[in-house]
C-alpha cells in the first residue's frame, strides 16, 4: 500500500473512478466540477462549459443534471452525450411544435427561441428572449434575415413590423400589451395562414385582432363586411386587407388617409372611378389636401352599413348630419349632391351625361380653334419677316 500511495493519491482516486462502471453523480456539484470550467469543449469543438451561477438562477436551476441528461449515469460518460429532448417535460409545447411550420426549421427549434438551456429564465423576466418586448427581435433573427427569407420563400416582415404602430409601441413605448409576433401567430403551434386552424387564416383574422381591438371587432361584425364574412364570403374584406398584416400605420395619420381611398377602391372599383371625378378627390390628389372627405368619413370605417339601413350615415335621413361634419350649414338642398354620380352612364344619369359631353366638346373646340389660330399666326409672322427682308 505504501508503494501504491507513493505515486500519488490523485492517481489512485482517478483509477478507482474510471474502474467503477456506475459511479453515482451528486446533483450538479460533480458535473460542474468539470463543466464549470471556462473554455471546456467536446471532441467536435462545441463549448460544453456551464456558468454555474447563471444555471442556478435559471428556470432549470432546481433540476439535477441527470434529469435532462438521462444517459449520463456516472464516470466515465461518453464524450458526446445523447441529445436532450425537451419533450420529456414539455410535452404539450413539443406536440404543438411538431405540427407547426417550425417543426423542421432547425435542429434545435426550442433553443432557437429560448436560448441556452442552462440559462433559460421565465418569460416574465426582461432578459428572456421570449419576454414580450424581446419577441420581435427573437423572431427577427430568422424572419429579418434576407438569406433565410429568400431560401424559404418568406417575406422579410421584421422591418415592416418594427416600422408599424405595433412595432413602435413595443420598441419606443415599451408597452407589454402591444401586439407582438406571438399575439397573432401563437407561440409553439404556429400554423400556415392557409390552415383553417391558424389564427391568421382569413376567416379567423377579425377574432384574432379582436382580442385587443374588442370594440372595433364588434363594429366590424355588425357591418356589411363582417356579415358577409360570417355568411361564408371569403372575398369580404378583413382587417389585413385594409391595414395590412405587419406594416400597420396609425389610421389618423396623413399617410393612412392619403392611401385609404385606393384601398377601398381595390374592391369597389366602380365607386373609386366616380369618386375620382369629384371635387373631394381632386382636392386630395391635385392639391394634396389631407382633410378632404375619404370613403370612411362618409361610410364609417368598420360598421359599414348599406344606405337602406336607417343606422347608416349615408341613409337619406342622416345625410344632413353626415355632410354637416365638414360643411357647416348643410341643408336638404345641399345633400342633393351625388358623390358617386357617373356622368359616363347615359341611362342612369342622362342630364350629367349630356352636360359632360357638351363641356368636353366645348373644351376641345376652344383648344382646336386657338391651336389653328396660333399656327396661322406663326405662318403669317414668318411670311411677314421674309417679305420684309426682300423689300429691304
């Protein structure tokens, strides 16, 4: 025994450890005695160092290492330990992820969003990648990457979202209640917008947006668009048709007002063409006047009702009040104005048709007369100069 210990007690202990096939591990203390060493890597060069303080502060800090690394039973253990499956504890989340669009997006989809498994903190912790204010940045690591977007045929939506009213509320105002990616798409079981179960499927969008915009959703459901959608008309406009999905801007801003008429006109093409002939439209298009009447100033924005409905602002009984919002002193005679009269339709508007025809012919005649007059004057002027030169 003296000869044995003369070569050092450390060697003897190490020999005993490696000779014992199932030497027990004591919680984290034994593991961190090695893995707590900075710069430790496995045979492939991957870091296997663990910051003990951050691990103990993490949501997994109360677990034993072998609760997740079940294949590691003692010394020695394989250089490359078996992969840990988060589904062992998080079965519901794993089930949702398995059926989602992210199922094959990464070798480690859980870690792509939640980060280092030894440093995961609750989602209520401001340093968590899935804290509400951090979610856009977390999702943006992929959805804001032009290379990945091109590879998978995805739109680069991160920049659009960050410039939107929702993005500003998160990044500038720090509002935890502002809509982030998971508010609309969910977290684990994210489905394609083409899947009827998805919260971003066309027929589900009003309810999804209505989780925050409760009053607006109620108005929409009572309006003609909401009723058409409920009746199964998939062509009926939903929130994203008018506001877009990610690049949502403040509805009261001048940018939104200037683009709102073409948005409505993308469906109501006949009404757009007649509106563009009116003073309201010309004032906005040519004069750049923002406050001129747009579609939703007269028809409302969400609770849009047909003119036959007594509650509609364009019902004949309500026109004086509707026009009076902008035109003080509007009366019954004033509201005889036809905002969508079509002077090109002789059958519906014969008087306007002939007045327009007369005015166009008059304008063409006047321009033609002065064009001929100008040409003749130039010819006469040229001849006069030439004759004057010869006489000289």
